[in-house]
């Protein structure tokens, strides 16, 4: 944790434009709390600085890491990386990206703390002040959620850095961290605005808070807390989002991701997105790598370059059933090749499973020019309405069994995946009738993998279900037995996973300066 950084450094870094495409992105002059936070505009710029850490131009947050090398699971692997890399789960507590992920989350927390401590300074409309307070509270809680989800118990830093001599903080328990997360998010729920007041979805709104609270409660119901009573809370919050009437499924699955690539907003499907800006070619450093890091292979800069570094496992490919249109969108059925100076599509054969790449965000749809090889402005969806419906189905099953409401929520998602009308029963798309609670749970788990493939959720889900180790170990055996010999290294990440990988190590940079911090087991 960077709570040894001088407050002036935090301010200089924090109050620089915003993470939103619709806001100014020019840097502010050097400021201190004494000469800042005096106007509503000051508060909003400070709030932008809190959002800003969700991006991190070094790629440790939603610009890259949280949907790629920080979320390794059984759904994908990295091409041509076999040893000595976090991408194959071979690293230690000195790993730079893990350390920077920790630091970036705490930078966001410290910026939120500083804003909350000064939010009452300006003379301004109280409703707008409360909206700012609510967003800052939620974002602080969300950064803590990312930390506790990945590191276990962490220091609960609830005041801003005042001096390099501030006291060190010990780790709070996982239960204590979640209690603070729930407290902050529930307070934020009553303060933030309704999404109907916006034409974009990069700002935290009421239904976004409710949806993330459903995710938080589902996580608390599973590993490591196992507070099964929280399934009811998750159900209540998923139902609140559904009952709001603010959201619905986009009837065309692929259009969700085309919209991202074209910088278009879909407020019905996507409750909250992390907004990327520009392509890192100008002064703004708020771009990401969605569709590049996890892109369809293409060597042509005009179409949109991607090395196609992340490939699906055969397990992920085969999880889709016949007729499920999501497979050939989530997993690219072709790549681009250049021959004699001419670029064309090259379709994969049925046997070429490991050769395929992720296809969700296709750079051929990007409209911005010129296209950068490393960065773009494609937003990342933190929470979609389909996820809310699947959380509803999961929580309903755990609380009331596989009743009609659980089936209907699940089947709406499936019908869309098969290109069917959402509200009409369909024998091809609908889940098998008559499943018991355990069978429904397993089916739902696979459905989450299909719908949310490559969106950074698979590892999180397997962890909370207590399945991560088993799934990774069985993947190693599957790949060894069935993959073509040239692709058997695809199981290396799974092979390297042990019990210690249920959490990341506390970074050595933190352990070195904070004598109150105790390292996670086996790191």
C-alpha cells in the first residue's frame, strides 16, 4: 500500500481529468487541499481522479490486467508463453504487476478518502454534493472489493494520507473488509443518481450499485466466508435491478461488443462500464487495450492490429452447445492474414480449436483513426444485465430451489444466446426442465462461463464456488490427453496452480515497509 506517498504527490497525480469520454482530460495544475475543493467543479475533477484508477495506463486494472493476466482460469491461455511468467501462474511476491495492482487500488482508495474528507467544503446544491459523495463511497468500496477478492484480508485505510510518517495499518480480516464494503455501498445506493439521468454508463448509478451489491453478496455466500444467508441479500438486490425497469437484454449478443468498439453506449444491457479515452497518441493517458490484449489476430493496422495472444481452451470452446450463437462471437472463427500485400480473412477449420483467439471485441469495428497497435478507446463492461439475470437465477436456486423465477431468468439469457425471442419458451434454447437444485447449480455455473466468457469473471466465479483448484487440475489432465502436441503447453498455467494461488501474495514492496503486514500462506 502506498500510504507512505506524500499527499501533494497524490493530489498531483489524482486530479487529472477523468476516466470518462465525455469529460475534459487536460491535466490540472499542482494543488493542495488548502487551495482546492472550494467549488463543485473542484469536487467533480477530484471524483474523476477516483474513477481514473480503474484504468491505470500501465495496464494493471480494466485497461488490461483484470480481464487477462490477473484473471487466469480454465477458459483461456496465452500463446507461446510457457515458463517464468504470471501468464502461466509462475511468479512470486515480487511480481511487478501484482504489486502495481495493489498500489493502484490503494491510490483509488486514498483519492476517495481525500474527496470524502473535503466534500462539504464548497457552497453548492446538496443533491449534487450527495451524488458526488455516493460515487466516492461506492468507488472506495469497489477498490476494497477488488483487493479482498484477490488478496484476502487487507488494511482498511479509511482516511487519506496526510504525511509520510502516518501510522502503518495491519490487515483487517476478510469479514471486516466485506462489512465496510457493504456499509459504503448501501450508503451510496441512496445517494447516487438514477441511470435515466444520463446518456452514458461510465458513472456509477443506483442500479449499478445494486448490481455490484448482488455480486458482493454472492461472493460472501461462497468461499472463503461461506455466509450462505447472503444468498437472500443477493437475490433482493438482483430483484431490485430487475424491478427498476431501467435495463433489458440487447436482443443481439454480438451488438453489445460492437457498441463498445464503436464507442457507443448501451444503457439497457451495460449497467456500468469503465470508460477508456483516446489511443494514447496524444496528451491523454486514459486508453485501454480491450480487443488488443484479448483480440482477434490481425496484422493489419488499418483494420486494427492484435497479436491474438489469448486463446480459448478446448474446454471453453466445447462448453457451447449446437446452435449457441455466442460461441462464434466470443471465440473468433477467423483471423486476418496478409498475402502479397492484400489482407483477407482466413477461417479456422473445425479441428483448429487451440489456434483460435478471443473474438468479443473486434477492432475492425473501431471508428477512431489512426488506430494504435497498443491502445484504444474501447470501454470495458464491469456489470451487464445478463450477469444480473444469472445472479438472480443462482441466488433464487440457492434460496428457493430451481423454481420458475430461476428458470425464467436463466432462459432469457439463453434465448438471446440462441437468437430467439426473449419472452417465448423455446425447446432449443431453454435449459432442461426438471433439474434438481444441485444440477441446476452446475448448469448455471456453465451458463455463466458461456455468457461472460473472457470478461474477467471466470476466475472470480470459480474461486467463490470453491472450484478453482479442481477445475485447473482437471484442465491440466484434459490438455495433456487431448490437445495436439504443439499446444500441450496450454495447460502450463493450470499445472502451476497450487493452494497458494487462491489469493495473490501481498507485494514485497508492502511487506518491506509495513512491519504489521503478514504474508499470505506459502508465498
